[in-house]
C-alpha cells in the first residue's frame, strides 16, 4: 500500500511546452538531474533546433503533434498565450493529463475549461536563456486543483530546488507584485545610474561593485535596516544639491523626490 | 633623482579621523595591508575602545590631541561635520599637513580655509561596520589640489584597491547621484517588496534569490538590455491587475505607475 502511494507521486515523463527563458531553464535543469523529458514543443524552429542539438531531445513545432504519452505537461509560454495553448493542447492529448503553467500572475483555474488535473510550477527568478543560474535555491511555487497532484508537483520541484513552497493564486499574485519591485524596478534604478553616468562620459563599471554589494548586504538582514544614503540620514544639503543637478532629467528628478520622501516617511 | 621622486610619493604614516562605517573599513584595510596607521580619532569611546581592542592602535577622543607627526589625515566624518572637524584639526596639526576626506558630495575645496595640501579619498561603496567587504574591487575616487599629492593619494589607494580613479568634484557629485539611485533607491525597492510580503505573511526569503540574481545579471551586461517584467513586455493585463492590488498602498501604487511608464518610454 505504501509503495503504491509513493509510485503514484512519481512523474516519469515530462513534455515541456515552450522553449523561451523559463522553458529552456527547466529543460536544462531536468536534463541535468536525469528527469526524463519525452518531448519539447516550441513554434520556433530556431529554438527546437537548439534544444535538439544541446539535449538530443525529441521536439515538435506544432501543438497538434505533441505526444499524449507523458505524465506531465509544463506550459512555459507567455501569460496571454496560456489559454490558447491549453485549448489546442487538450485537443492533442485529451482532458485527462496533468498540466501546469509557470506564470506568476495567471490563476491555476486558467486550465479548468480544458483539463481535469492542473497546477502551477512557478520558479520565482529572473531567467535569461544566455545566463546560467543555480536552480537549487530558486523558490519554486507549486499549486494544483487536487491534493494528489500537488504532491506530485512538489516532489518534482524538490528534485530541482531546495526551496519549494505551496503557494496559492492570491499569494502568487502578491509575490509577483513584490518581484516587480525588487527585480524589474531595481533594474530600472540601475538603468538610471547608467544613463546619468554615460551622459558625463563616466563608466558604468564604477557602479558595478556597489550594485552587487547592495544586493549581497540583504542576503541575511532586512532591507529596512540596511537603508543608507542622504534620505535616511536626513541630509537635506545633499538632497537639495542632487535635486538641482537632476533639473536636466525632469523624470529622474521627480522619481528622486518621490522615493526620497517615501524613505523619510 | 628617480629614487627621491618615488620616496616623495610614499605615505608613511596615516591618522584616521572618524571610526564610523567608512573610517572603520579604511582602518581595517590599511591594517591588513600593513600600511602604518599612527592614530585613530573618534569622539565615541565605544568606537575607539573597539579599535584599540581589534587593531592595538593608538586612539584619541579629542581633536586637540591628534598627533602632528603623520603624513596624511583621512577625515571620514559626516558631510556636515567636515568643515568643523577641519578647523579644529588645523589648530592641532598646523596648516601644512596633507588632509583628505571620504565624501561623495563635498567639494575638495572644503579644506581650503584650513590647509594648504588637501584631497579626496572616496571609496564608492555601501559600507557597514558589521559587514566585511572585499576592498580590492571597490572603486576609490581620488582628487587633490596638487599633482604631487594626487599621485601620493593614488599610490596609497592602489595599495588597497585595483580600481582607482582620478575623479574631480563635478564627476564625483554625478557618481554620488547615480549611487543614490542604484544603491539607496534599490534598497528601498527591496523594502517595498518586504513590506508587501509581510502584510500577507509571506516570507522575504522567497525574494532573496531573485534580488541577488538581478544584481548579478548586470555584472557584465548593460541594465537597459537586461530589463524584464510586465512594463517592458507591454503586458497591460498584468500591469492593471497589479495596480489594482496596490490600491491599498497608495504610495507604492503611485511609484509603480510612474516607474512602469518610465520603463515604457
């Protein structure tokens, strides 16, 4: 009896739908962990060629050709494309297969019209195909419409990461908003730094060590306690001088003023 | 002749004025590199006790007691305190000593009323006494009112960092503005992420890997090219959903809206 239970939670064969940044990294990680991928779909031949060359995996460029012999289908396509892809996929493989998407903001129920068993397999990270990342510590947020399939997906996630969490739709949406602030908006702060320096022919290299250390500083601590700079010091002279300098960049000046006031609240 | 020139550029004995975050790290780095520090001043006895214990250095708590036997006095105090400290210091050691401050936004000429030889020794980094940093790659921005003393300071800086630059007042002010964006404001983005998650009882741990990877991603590339997220994708659905969620945080909502629009420009 116990043996049977464990067996039930084993995913033996995966199809990855989509070979963009997230799809590519999942393929790479499953492949290196020896987790069998039986097929990869991407409508882009460039991408499937790359996958074939690198991992010697079977690939297809049409959803109608996706095999129905897998235990799990991971849909790693753009948010808007998920319902369209799900519909086509259910025609190819039937309604009884377990399907999961990798999105931060799409509810798990997106699959309800097309499948009986579905879930989410969302790696909370900024992934670029060109950049290797150590998956072991990436939080993988898992959800499903059934306890049994949740367990299956958790088990799979734990094979590629030590940081696996059951996160429901609402929590995942909140995480995604927070991720936009700490990653997308932070990267935009870097872009402002770069643009200010380049206007004065100063190299962005000068800021790289600072950027890295700012992130490393909160590896353990709370960012609130790590806040430094003129705003938190209440250094009005410096703030006024910097606002004056930013006159030539009205947008940056407005942002500077707003964030400074926020920090001081 | 050549030998004499080299000798002239050697700083043999340093006094550090101030044992806050910057002062402490300079002491630590000079000490470990075997660069002689003859005295440390801090008005705080807690701080001088700590320095005495850790580095067995001579310390004083009054500026009037600072020795006049050093070649260089590094003033690592708060921006506003620099002129006050400089005035008292000149009374103790005379006008003929080389003095440098460590500030990003104070002009080198702050010393002009009190000293004949002066400069800047500005490590562009976010330093906390509690956190060890590898100084080797920290940009040290050096300036002086004379070519000879500029060389002296550059030579000293090169002993503790591989990343030494001659940066004038205007450039340093620009660097400091850029540093506020990429470090202080970035840290504030982390704080927003933390505050949003904690309101929903989600652990900030979930964001740490993302934060670190976002910084690491631009170790080589340009942040402009690394921009990801709903704003740059033009993913209106997600943006609207997230703005709606942020209704309960009007300040964050305003910032979200503003930065999103900036990214899309």
